[in-house]
C-alpha cells in the first residue's frame, strides 16, 4: 500500500477565470477529489482550480503515460493513497479537512475486473467504506458526491432508458461492484450520514451514474478512444469486440457539470439533492460502437481498427439512461452534441500528438461559454 504524502498547495493563480459558474459555490472552498490522477478526476480537478477552489487529491499514482494529471501540472495538496488502506485514507481526509468530497477513485475497467475481481471489489466497495468512515470521522465534511456508473443497473437490453429507481445489478465484477457501491452509499446515508450519529455532524450524500465519457487525456487500457489513438501513435489496429453495441456517449465535461451541480445543491439544499442521479446524453449520443468510431475517425482519418469478438467477455447489447430527474429537478442538460464531443476529443489528441499542445483549458472555457450562451442556470 502507498503511504500518505501531502504536497502543500500554492495560492490559486488561474490565468483566465471562468466567471463564477455554480453560483460561486466552489470559490475558496476546500474540496477533496479522489481519483484526481485519473481521466475524469483530472478534468474535475482542473475545473475546480479554475473556479478558485482549494483542491486536494487522493489517489494512486497515475498509471498511464502520458498522464493528463501530470500534463495539467495543477498545484494542489495531494495524498498518494490506496483506498484499501483505511488508516491512510482516514489520515489523508483528516489532514485536508474538506467541506465536500467528490469520490471518483475506482478500478474503472471492465476487462481488468474479469482479471482482478478481488482487487476490483476491494477497491470499489471496501475502499468506499473506508472513505465514508473517514468522512464520518472528519467534522468539516458537509457533502459527498459518489460517482458510480451507468453499469450499476440490472441490464435487460431493453430500449427503455434506466431510471434511478430501477433494479441494480451487474453481471461482470466491475458492474457488480458499482451496484454494490450504490447499496453501500444508501446504507451509510440511512444509517449514519443523514443524522447526527454521535460524531457531531450530518453529511449529505448523492450518487451519480454517468454514461460512457470521451475527451482528451484518457490513455487507459481497453477503452475505445484511447485504443483508437494508439492505433495511430503505435501503428497497431485497435481491436473492436462488439461494433454493434449501443452506449450513451458524452464528453467528460457533461457529467462533471452534473456532479458540480449536485455538490452545489447538496451544500445548499441537501434534502432535495440526496439519492441517485443519472447524467447521460440526449438521443444524439446513443451510438453504436461502430458509429462512435466513425464520429472520431472523421476528424482523424489515420485511425485503424479490426473486429475481433471475445466470446469469453459478456457485453450488453444496449444501455441507455433516462435523465429526466436531473433535467427536471436540477435543470441539468447536455451542452455538446455527440458530434461535437467526438470532434473535440479527436482534435485534442491530434493537437497533443502533432504539436505538443494541451487543449484542456480551452475546451473547458469553450464548454462553459456555450453553456452560458444556452442560458443554462449553472453557467450564469
């Protein structure tokens, strides 16, 4: 297990502010992001930095190289900690004393879950318990947003989108671990966090279930876009297992906007924000794998791939989310069409590959600007 090693933060010094989205709820606030060295976590850390939050990261060291987190070079407190080490997690959370926690750290790969089921459940379920115990022991924490997955549902391959009150399930270890994480979250909310359990404070907790995300900076194994990028940079065709499988595709900033809206609401009005929430694309983002490849390769024609089904790997044919709750209650909705998400993603990787350019800040600024132009309340 990794030990705790905090690196002290430097004063916030963003060259271009985003204005004050989310009602300036994060400016100057202490925010813990678990999984900040990963793909989605690094984008969330960037967004929080740009809004003037005081960020701490808790995660394992980045696995992939290059690492989006290292490329961003954000200056913040950091604890390199394994979630399976409960004492280290508790020490790190106590040392930073956050007001809100965004929990994104996980073993997030389906195929690795098949290879390493024990580690997957230990991290995604046991690690969550360790984090929530640390939250209970840290009086400063007021809210937790736990990012699980759209794969937490018992998938019946129906055309109907899954709602937050549909049955949980998961055939493969990764999906099952995320269903377990939902149950653990509900248990802790009902048993400990929604009341003063003798430790002197109440904590509001919500779970967020997002669809497949794309965007620059993901170099994980066994994910579609990173595999397509490696087909160009490594000269080896990407292996496509199920080209007809349909998934909800969205840019990484879309669910992150939902997470940040949830966090804002949990702090201001916890009674109307706790529970489970779906964040997925509109109909334009419900694409087959083959269509997703076409959308990406339209902006990077050098992509190569080959179809090679894996009979040992279960793959649901269709997965779709019903996000009407987030739209109606939170006022959340997507900003970028799926074609924009894939165009921006391909351009990010091409710019990095061909000119060493990092487009993450520009993508974030443009996303917020377009949300503001669309008169979304969070971006005002």
